[in-house]
C-alpha cells in the first residue's frame, strides 16, 4: 500500500510539474502576464487546461505572487 501511495504521489507531482512547465512556456501566458491580472487572458486558459487534464485547479501567479488565475475568481489580482 505504501509503495502504491508513494508512486501515485510521485505521478501526481510529475503531472503538476509538466503542466506548470508547459503553461510557463506558452506565449499566451507570457503575454497575459504583461497585462493587468483581471484581463480575461490567463484565467480562461487555466480553466481549459484544468478541464483537459482532469486537474482540481491551475493557479498562475507572477513573480510577485499576484494571481492571474484561480478557482475563486474574486482573488485574481491579489
């Protein structure tokens, strides 16, 4: 049981890192990070990626930690 649990956790980590790296390299994300966080650029993309990859959520922040996407859209920009 413990080996399966660790393997599952490792697989989830790898998936999360792969999605994060892919999103970080996307031109649309790079352009979106140059715009104000409330612009509907990154949030719709993050929602689509969340659905397509069967994720719980995908949060995008800038280097200062400002959210550009979040499941709770009221905290985008914070």
